[in-house]
C-alpha cells in the first residue's frame, strides 16, 4: 500500500524519443529519486535502448546519443528493475501527464501494474505559486532560489531538481495550511482546485 503521506514518494523523469507513446515513441532514459518521510534516501538512473535510432533533435536536446544507447540495456530490462525500485509508492513528476503516459506504456510492455497514484508539481505550482513568471521546472527552481548543479533534460538531474522543488513546496503548503504533515490526498486536491478557489483550502 502506498503511504498516505505526501512526503514519501518517488519522483521520476523520462527522456524519450518523442512526445507520445501512442505515436510509437519510447523511453530512452529514466531517472528517479526516492523520498522517505521528507528525506531523499535513494536514486535510480539508467539509459535504455529503444531498439531503434533516435533523431538528431533528440540527441542535441538531451545529450543522449545513439552511440550511448547502443550499449544500453533494453527498455524491458530497465523497466523491470525500475518496477522493483518504485514498489507500491506514490509517484510524482513535473508535468506528470507526460511521464505517466510513458510509464504506463513501458510497463504495459512488460505486463506490470503499479499501485501508486501520481501527483504533479506543475499543476500544484500553478495553484500555490501564482505569481511565478511561469511554471517550467527551471523557472520555479530559480523562483524559489534553489541550488542547481548540472544540466536540464537529463532524467536524473530533472528528477533531483523536481524533488528539491517538491520538498520546498511541501514546506510552503505546511506553513500555509497549518498542517503538521501533508497527506497525499490533500496534495491532489490542491492540484484539482481552481486557482481562484485554492486559498479556501488553506483557511
């Protein structure tokens, strides 16, 4: 069973061959951070070979080359190990609908079902940081003054920065709500409440 609390979660990020598994796109890298009771306890990162070449735009965008992928393990092997890593924990991503699509598609290929539900830092940030310039990951990291060491568009770095942002968001939500510990269901409720109505959740 997933933890009922929002501070125990798996933060994940995919790099992919394109935008949609429905169009045949595949994952080429997975990065993830495990958070237990508000503390980062483990990470997971692996390239995965999708069985075909990636185009030059994806190579330049991610820095992941066809040469690198040629020696990577197949997607099925990597996703099998990733399934063990996440266990039954709830899951989180920035723009989670994108990562969920690829997680579902890759898990479907290995006939694996997961128990956890998804939360999204993009949707949540739009509710609680309404005065941010925009809600891209890099912008929010700057907006909250978080330290960064690395480059975006690699899966583990993006997952680490999402985890940093997320833990900061949880602190901010705790202060605004007066709750000692945020439940995962409350986090989802924030994301599903309109911007105009969200302040009522904290009163």
